[in-house]
C-alpha cells in the first residue's frame, strides 16, 4: 500500500491528469479494513456496485433485439426429478450461517449440498458450471446463496445459473433487499429467500413448482426476450476516461466509505 500511495503522489506531478481506479469485487464484509488506507488516492472504483465509476458486475441481462417468442412452448421441467442442490466450497459466511440454513431447508424439501464444506465431492470443480449442468440436469433449483449479504453483491453463482443450460430456477440469497436483484435480473427469473416468512414457506412454494410444470416454466419465459452476459468489460468507459480524464478527477474521495462500507451489509434472521 505504501508503494501505491507513493506512485499516486508522483502521478500528481505530471502535467496531464490521470484517473486512478481500484478494482474490487469482494464483499465489504471481507475486505473493508484494507480499503481505509486509500483515502484521497483513488477517483473511483471498478466493482459490482451499480454506483461505481466503472460498473462491472459479475453478469448482466440484455434485452434481445429479435424476439422469436418460441421458447415459451418448451417444457423446462421435463426429466427433472430432484429438488434443489448447491456447491459450497467457501465454508465461511457473514450475516448468516449458509450451510446450516441449507440443511434447515432440507428438512422440508430435497436439497443436496456438494463441495468441500460437506465433503460431498464430485468430478466437477468449483467453477466448472458446464460440468455441473451435465451432472445435475435432473434438479429443479440451484441455491445461489452468497457468502455475504451486501448491497448489489450478486456473483457468478447466480448469473452462471441463469446463463447456463441446466434450466434451474435460482433460489437467490444476497443483497440488502430483493430490489438489488429485481433491478438487474429479468422479471420472474428467480426466487429470493427474503420474500418468504420462513424456510418452511419457501420449501412449500418450491414443492408447488415441482408439481406444476406450467408454474415452473413461467420462471423461464424471460429466455424469450433476454440474454445473459457474464463479466462484461466496459471498454468504452475506460476509453472515455483515458481521453477526458479531467471529467473524472476528484479532489477528495473516500473509497472505503463510498464503495466498501460494512454498513452496506446485513444479517438474516429466518427460521
């Protein structure tokens, strides 16, 4: 960090301004203490937060230019015989106990938990979602539960499930509110734990969807009109900043407060 600060001091001596960005894609609950030393060093952040100077989420939904309206007739529930599953390799979580809550859900609905945290390993690696889809095509749902419940923090475990060909309904758990997801994901493309009064209520609705193919397929109609793009790189934004740096320079900035504040995270109390 001392080298970064010194480089920043030297950069301010140059005749033309430069824009300094910090690239951070972890939740504040993990790394907030490291950002506090960068007061008045960076002009903005490259992150998943929608108010970042460079907004670079783990995934984005884009409306299709040509809408064929043919996918509605596909039965996405066909050949699905099992309930929900998840891969959990990071056993730590903030704001709630992730694996324990998954196990609680399994008391009311069929849930299989794979990964290092349960010792239930498969031939698929942690991020090999193509392999996961081939191995687990018989499941209806995937538990896309984040390790931290922070504003706008929606990682690949949600977007890759939407983007893939497993045709699961993601059960989301993350963000400060459901609005974090509703603002960026297609309508009726997911369920969110926050919308249910209890784990048992969530399990009851999941069970209903496994028994009603029409209801299950409604959570896939968005595929008619949207595409998912993973990890978009904002080339045009960087180009604009390189050509018009004065537009983005700030006399004062507190990155730790603005973009990496633990107050942007919450706890979950559900039973």
